C-alpha cells in the first residue's frame, strides 16, 4: 500500500513537472486582440441574442428606465436604506464630484479648470424634479454632461439619485431637523469628519498628486 502511494506521488510530481506553465505566458486574450478561433476573427464576443446576463434580469421598468407609463417616477423603485445612501455617497464622490463638487454646488475641480458649470443641485427647479429625473440624466446625459450608463450600473445610479436628494436636504436643514438624540454628536469638535467622511483620503490623494506615479506605467508587449 505504502509503495503504491509512493509510486502515485512520483507519477504526479513527474506529470506536474512536464506541464509547467509560466505565469507570464497565460493563454488569454487581451482587449480587442484578434482571434484565430472565431470566424469573424474577434476575440470580444457579441452578446448572444435573446439572452440576459446572469444577475441582470430586471423585470421592473421603473427600475430600468426611471419611468412608469412614460412619466418619470417620483418614488425610488428600491428600498431607501442607510446602505443605499452610503453607496450613493461613495459613487457620487467618484463619478460626480469632479464637476458637481462635494456639496453639489456645481463648482467641482473640472469646472474650476474651465468645464461648463452645472447648476447647483440646490436650486428650486432641481429640488422639485422627481427622483427619476436624476436617474434619467445619469442614464442619457444632459446638454454638455455625458451619460454614465456604461460606467455606473443601474442599481448604483439609483443609489446616487437617492443621495442627491440627501445632498439637497443637507443644504437647507436646521438643527431642529436633527433628532434630539443625535444632536450631542454634532456638537463635538470632530463632528464634521465623523458625519461625512470623504470618499477618498485627501492626504493620500495630495501626496500622490505631488509625487506623481512611483512606478513606470506597465508596458504591453
Ligand atoms: C464632466 C463633468 C460632469 C460630470 C462628471 C457630471 N456632470 Fe452632471 N452636469 C454637468 C454639466 C456641465 C451640467 C449642465 C449641462 C448643461 O446645462 O448643458 C450637468 C447637469 C446635471 C444635472 C442637472 C440637469 C438639469 O436639468 O439642469 C444633474 C441632475 C446632473 N448633472 C447629475 C449628475 C450626476 C448624478 C453625476 C454623476 C453620476 C454627474 N452629473 C456627473 C457636468 C457633469
């Protein structure tokens, strides 16, 4: 028995030595590289007609289009939770602040460098639009603003739309709107940092900008 086990181990060791493959030599396609395998010579395959990718079957039109019977929805088609708002804040920080600014006043860094200034989210007209409008602007773009349908998945666009409402609210609240139990936290000296941590560590970011990339960019062979 023991001898048999030994023989199997030796056989396995030999076999694995013969089918060695180095990591730098991976059988994979790089983006847009041609393929000798497919008739149309493209390695990027088109979506098969009449199929839906796993996890992408949404049967609620309000969720996918932001509209019901052709009209923009006034209510969120997803449950409003703390997680949703936090996700929205996170995604807003990534995708929208370069132009709209952290508070939504339309004075993001790209605008300060000359891009067309968007309206503040705080103006009455945008306070009165149904929440589906925000979803629609992100999905289809608006004027000088490009659409973000390709970059931001549907569920995240709703998270951002919900967060825009929170941003609007945040600009016109008074201490009376804060539940009594949460007020002491606001009065402590480090309250602002606690209440709204920035989506990125600003110090890290500044350091990265000052120092520039530390490694040369990776080369494609
Ligand atoms: C590259 C800059 C840029 C980015 C990034 C950007 N926007 Fe905009 N946005 C604009 C500009 C410019 C306008 C005004 C467009 C116009 O009036 O032509 C605008 C307008 C809007 C409006 C108001 C439309 C109206 O009726 O006036 C909303 C809502 C909006 N953006 C949401 C977003 C959201 C949400 C994001 C992030 C997913 C985002 N934007 C990212 C530049 C940007």
